[in-house]
């Protein structure tokens, strides 16, 4: 009898812990209402943009502004899910979209609508654009193999990058204001099925890993995760060198606003066209990995519309280049 009682008590305790976990993962009461409104609003924004592009009643800056409005909605939902009051200005959330460019696209079409010069100088001719791209890409510390531009590009499937602040937002500013702290960044990635240790650049945590594995990633503590990642690379990657390690540590040490991070792939049809990053200036955004996973799932319809908006902008940019 005593054994049966002990077993029953253990079972009840286990059920209690499971229920506690489920309750902890439930969204705050206000979240559901705002979530439904956000999906409706984002869907309507995308529908309106599609019509106006077709009728040539909208320009690129307006479309960029609407993408920022979507990012602002995502940040609002993140704050709600995290249980942080809007009045609390010390807790800051940021969001941005990183674009994806494949290796063959870099070689054959270096995205002429982009300005690859960090000081803002424009480049008009294909030769100038290509030369500027080479100089721009090689100054980032995220390429393990940087002996030359050709080597850097050869040893990845492509790059994921931010060129400007057009697709960015921060919780402390109005919806239509780009994040003033955003900086250019360019990181290599290699698809998981193609990756060869020692030959390819390592897939860094966050956006590169998201593209490589086609799956979202949650980092509750970016600094700790990076230290563990570097230690693992040191054990298994014979090409790891001091220059690369030091460059990464310096970069992540100065990321005061990025203590925790969620990176989510953005698809258009079956094509991965970008990565949505959401970060917080405190650790453990959304409390834990289970809550983060559920939140990521709930963002799926919003990311769908975001992908469609990005494709509208890409198609419009391409059409403008063709007309010139």
C-alpha cells in the first residue's frame, strides 16, 4: 500500500510540474487580442501594397515604411509575450531583416541597387559595383578564409547581410523610424548538406545557422552561447585561427543591446529570402526556449506576409533597374 501511495504521489507531482509548464507557456491575456489584430493589420497592409504596386501608386520608400510597421508590430507582440510593460524604457527590443544572396548571385549580379560602400559613396558602373563589393565584403571579421575575395566567396553557399536601416525597428522609437543603431553586416553561410569542416566558413549562430539549416534559432544568452560555440570550433576545426577568434570576440563583446536573440527564416514560396532577427538588451527573452518556440510558431502567418512584402520590394527594385 505504501508503495502504491508513493507511486501515486510521484505521478501527481509529475502531472503538477507538467501543468505548471503548460501554464507558464501560455501567452499573457492581452496577447491574444493584439495578436489577432496584428495578423489582420499585416495581411491588409500586404494586400494594399500588392494592389498599389500593380497600379503603380506606391514607391519603394513607402513599401520600406510598411515593412518597418510590420517589424514594429512584431516587437509589440514580443514585449507582450515577455510580460514587460510598455512604460519600462530600460528594456529595449529591436528587430531587423537580413537579406540572403547566393554565391552565384554575388558572382553574376552584385545587386546594383545596393550601395556597397560603407562611407555612402555611390557606384554606377558594373566594374565599380563589383570592386566595391569585394572591398566591402572582406572588411568583415566573419569570414574565416579571407585570403582573397575569390576564396571568401568560394567557401560558402552565400551571404546574409544588412546593407542599411530600411528594414529595422526598435521598441523605443515610433513605428516608422528605422533603428539608428543598425550597422552594416555581412556573414557567410553554407547549407548543412554541403558543409565541409575546415573548407567552408563556419556557420555562425543566428542568421547564418538559420539559413544553413532552414530552421529558427533561439539564443537565451548570446555571449555564453558564442563562448561555447568558439570552444567547440577550437576542438574540431583545424583552420580556426587567432585573427578570426579575436575578431568575433571583439564584435560580440560590443553588442550591448543583443543579450538574447531569436532568428527566424523568411520564405517566399519555397525560397528562403531573408532572416528576421528579434533581440533584447536583457538575457532570456521570452523566459525560456519552450515559450520562444511557441512564439516563433505564432509568428508564422506574420512572417508569411513579411516575405510577400519583401518580394514585392525585390520585384519593384529589379523593374526599376531594368528601366534605367
